C-alpha cells in the first residue's frame, strides 16, 4: 500500500525529516479550516500549490458514518486515489504532486495531499455562456467528463457546477472557435468501485442538474447531455432508461425545494416537456 509519494521536482524542498511534519508546517492563504482538516494555498519556489492536511477524524465521526451506512473518509488517501483514477480515465482534474500518510489508528491517522494550483480559472457556477455554440460545447464537455468518471467506477458525491473549473475564457470574439478546458475538483469524498451503483449515479447526476437550474438551459441542452453521457441513440435511451432519468430529475427538484419555496422560473416547464 502506498504510504508516501513526492514528485521529483519537489524533492529538494522536502528533505530531512518526516514528510507529513514538513507539509503540516507549510504556511499560506487559508481557503478552508475545520476541526480535522485545513486547505491552504502555498508557494514553493515559483509555483503555487494547494495543500490539504488531515489530522484524523476521530472515532465519533467514524461511528457516526458507519451507523448511517456510509464509509467514513479517513484522510487524504481518498482524494489521492480519486485523482489518480480520474487521470487514468482521461478526466482533467488537479495534478497531485505529494501524498503522505502517518499512523495505523484509523481515527488518528494523519495525512496530506499537495496539488498544483489551477490559475486563471472560473467555475461553471459563476460563468454565463451567452454564445449558443460555447454553451453547447460546455454541455458536451461536462457530459463527456461525467460519462468517463462513472464508467471508471468513480462517483463524486459533490457533483455540482461549482466543482468544474474552466481555464480563463477566451476573448468574446473568439469564444466560439475555442474548445473549453474544464477540470473537476473537490474529490475528497469520491468513491471508487468496479461499477457505480445506481443510487450514486442518480445522486451525482441529480446534484449536477440541481446546480444548473438557474443556467437558462433548454430542452435541447438536456437531451444533448443525455446523449453524450450515455453514448447511445436518444430514442433508445429515452425508452429504455426513462426510469433512471426520472429519478435524476426528481432528486434535483427535491434538493432545490429543500431550500426554496418554488423552482426557478422556466424550470418546471423545461422539465415537463
């Protein structure tokens, strides 16, 4: 079992003692900090990286997850494996350059992962594609990434537009000619199996649809996504797989109505077509 990994170009910066201790002492801009985990942006040499440092989840968190029928996320290993699996599947994500793990006790195990920083990016949650051609390309690319991820046995568990990062969009007068470059991030809760169970497919796809409710989607956009994601003729999919796509829509609506009194304008009509 892999314990430590360090990219060759960083070996000169992490020498002399325990690798986790070196990462734990890194100082930088704090992006997130909770009881057992912190995420910071650091500079090493002339390059920027993101470090996620896990201090151990504790037995209470482990037991809570097990009682809820979920496998607990014990540290950075989960994200490391997911990033490596995504790369093998041909899905762009963050580039991992360091992984370390210390301790046998699962409740107190310490671990860390370092990834190259993605600079000059925008999330799809914040980006509005006003040009029809660019919007079609984005729908196609998101569907293709989802298909590759699920086909590789990976489900994300937080599969929302905010976790798709796009390289800085080109100038408006050249957007239609350029292909969008997307990266999928935030994989610390991802699961990897031989095949993704149906309920986790529905959770991922329902979450993605939920996050796109305010994106001015058309019926054609949704059908394009289904066709690219399934890689099968639409006529066949809409007959044979109608039940699973109904579940996806139902989950998206349920998730939206947990925090809103009604669906956004136009979504009800869109989904009922």
